[in-house]
């Protein structure tokens, strides 16, 4: 290859080898040398790790192990044989250790009888130690990546790739150059490893930032001495600091904000946080491995949740173990109470245990009190309805097989402890506060199952209609609907009906859509469309899909939306190709909106008008336009009442809710 095309070709090295692997017996990052590379006819000296070193670093980050004890020729006395040997040791998705987060490791041992078992730190025949390695600075242009090249001639910065090095060499302004190291630092860039702990578990500290860690597992002999063989070592990537505080998101209001509303408003936040079950390298190949790990993402998620200071939080794809170990205790410290409902699916074996994901709703205990809870099981509701709609048993079985996806909705009725109901027409709780129904759902994500999505949306709204014994109780339906604003599901919820010529209605392989009366009388709008005139441009931003799937629906006759949080621009979302990234922990974007209760319009006699039956107090964000024709008794021109709202009999027994 020519020098211009292959800057790392060994034929162009000037053989000025500065450090060899023999000098670094415990450093798993391998060969380091100072070379002169030819770029465009110029000789540029850089400190460079060899390809073998890069591979070794990669193996360390993914948890591959290196044996610290090799079989030696010749037999040994029984006293020199360790009581146990290490058969497996690896990082559990701990590609990059994070400050104050325990580095997750898995260790499997084998005793002399051949019995293998996992050690969690209780085995007396093994000892552990953690060591801190030398500083390896991050890339100047990509702070989330470890550097592989150091410029020692011009910019004195570190870079993760040839492309970044060339970019810095040719384009970086001098004021952004690093400090020129002294001669001693250039000649001895590798420092000694320092022991930092003698325990199995270790939480990195601030002193560990930008340094790799090494985990040694050392078997012991009968007399307690270290065995010469049978152990293993793991080298991690460099330690990264705990994520910084969440970025500030501007709130956008539709009208001039009234200071009096501050004491009357409440804030709602909705977010699909991406379950660890689904955060795999095959699905998100563009995301750094360590940025996909739960040990990193959980901090970013929690910082964003706390920074928004919402009164009500609805989350999707919350893993049960993560809810128990992270979300519930962390948010409890911030004053929240949580309710979790997992999907009706078989648990998945993940990270050494069975777990499942579902929906979690949190609320501030100083503002709201839980009154009731209902679970909407789409599978059970489908089974009850489809048996009535399809008399043919075989066809009904095929329909149920297609509809049984395990999705659910979690409905929680809350009483406002700050704002009391002021009129008899308003729904009031046991203590006289406003009642509010919060629904949290995650509709099926399969793009080819529009019929199933429509069934789930239909079952959700029909069940909510049945639940609302008091028609004046405000309703908020939050979640990941996996449906874009031009979808049949969106049309159904927003308009109260789906046009018969809608393109998505053609996808009905089991004839399920034909069994539905796709009209409803509930008046629903979304917070973002009402406040901003359009939906958020992106709520899901991945390499394969970019669009809007998440919404906060509400009853415009009973609630007014005051403001919404600004969603990031595409230029921000694409900084690291797509989501998730090192700064954005989910493939979804959170939605935040503030609301206020609508006040009933009083007649001359002082009586409140029925919900939706008259003019309301004009509030910013209140839907004052003429209701859709299908919201009038669930019928339209030329449509009989029987063809309008699908009425429920006794199908929805209490055990289904």
C-alpha cells in the first residue's frame, strides 16, 4: 500500500520502538510504540497502540478473560494444588465501569471433586483484588470513546481513530491544542498498576476516572498462600464518571403564562426507558457497548426523571428487577410512590435470572393519593369478545392466537391532595380532592400487526368508558402506542373513527378488524398537538426508524394543557448516529406536559353544566373547537346508534380489570 492510503502499514514505521509488552506484564492493553506515520507526504509522530493492543483492549471490555495461571510441565505435590480453580470469569455487561456503580462480574469456580458453582464472595479458598491502571485519556472529539492514538508533535491531544487524528492535525485551532508533555512523560506513558481493593465487589471512585481496572481472582493453597495456577484476570475499559446532570429542556406554552396557575398545575411525564432485555448490540450496533449497559443507562434515566420534577410519571419497558432494585427505591427517596404491572408474557432468562418488563406509574405522595388501580389485560378481554364476535371455533382460535401478545394497560385513580373539587359536578375523592385517572399502556410494536394494535386501542377505550362511572373524572392516557400520527390507531383515538378507505385497514389476515365497530364517543386530544399545533417530530429515533410513537392523551373538556417540554432537534439526536447514545439512554424521547383542571361553566342558577355539554372557561390548551361528529353519541350521518358506540354488557368482569 502507498503511505497515503495505509498510514499504519508497518513498512513505514521508523522502528523507534519505545515500549514493549515485556515491560508491561500486567497491562492487558498490549504493545505501545512511537511511530512516524505518513499522511499526505508528511511524517507525523504519534503514540500508537498496535492492532494487537486494540484487540486486547476490546477483549477486556467485553469481559474476555486471560488466565493468570497456566498449566506447567511436571507434577506438583498435593500441597501445591489449589483448593479450587477458576473456570469462568467475565464482566456482566460492564464494558465501561462507572463511578459509584459496582462493577458487575461473574465468577465460576470448580473444586477438586469437579463440582462447579458461582462464587458471590463467600468461598474461603479464593481471594480477590482490584487494581487501578494508567490513565488512558478519551478521544478529543468523542469523549465517550477510549483513545487509541496520541499526537505528540502538534496538537498533543488523544484520538480514537485515524480519522479523528487527521481531523485534529489539519483542522483543530491552536487554542484547542493540549499542553505539550515534558520529555519524561513522553518516554514513560505507562504507569504501574495500584491495588485499590481486596474484595469481590468494587465501586470505582473519582480517582479511577480514565483508568482501566484489573480484577484478579487468585486461588489459595491449603496453607493460605496464593496458588501459582488456576486463577484468572479481567481487564476493563477505562472508568467513566457518573453522568452529568440532565440537560435542561425548555417548556413551550401556548399562551402567556398566568402566575396564578403555578399553584394549580400538575406535571406529567411519559417515557419508554428501553428495557435492558432489549438493549442488545445486534439491535443497536451503532451504540457503544458500555453506553448500552444498564450500569450506565440507569443513571442517565434517573437524572432525567428527577430533573423534570413531574408530579406523575408513566414509564414503559420497565424491567421487574430494575423496578425493584433501582426505580422504586431511587424514586421513593425523591418522594414518589410506584405501581408496577408486568406484561402477561413468560419471563425471560436474563443476566442469570428470570425477569419480565411492563409499565410503571409513579406519583408524588405530597400531591396525590392512590384511590384505585385497574389492570387492563388485552389478551383476556380479546378472548371474551372474540368468542362472542366469531361463532366459528377454529376461526376464533386463529384470531386469539394472533391477538394474544401479552400487552397490558395500567390504570391508576389518584386524588389530588392540593386542589379540592369546588362543584358537585366534579369528580371528588374521599378527602374532597379532584379525582384523576392515569392510564399507562404499551401497545404492540410489530409493524405488521395493525389489526392487533387496533384491537388493543379499542379494548382500552371501551374499558375506560366502562370504568368511568363518573363522567366528570379527567382522563390521561399515556404510553408508547407504536403508531404514527397518520396511523389507523391515531385516527381512531383522535377522531373517534377510522375511515373505511384507510390504507392500514387492508392488513387484516384473520378478519379481526371486520369484527370491530371502530367508533367511540370519548373526546380525546394529545398534549403536544393541542399546545404546539403538531405532534413532536420524533419520540423514537433509531437507525431503522425515526418518527412519533408516544403520546399523552387527555380529556379536553375536563383538563387544559398549559405547556409541553421541547423535544430535541434531529441534529442533537443524530450526534452519535441515533438513540440510544452515551448521553441519551433510551431509543425513545420523553414527553412532558403540564395540566390544570377545567372549571365548570355556571348557569344563572349556579348549577354546573354537564361535561362536554356547553362552553367551558376558555383556558390555553383547552379544545374549544366543534367536536368530531363521531363524538356526538358515537354516530355519524347515516349511521344508526347500533352502528355507533360499541356498548359492553357484562363482558368485563372485575377479574379482568
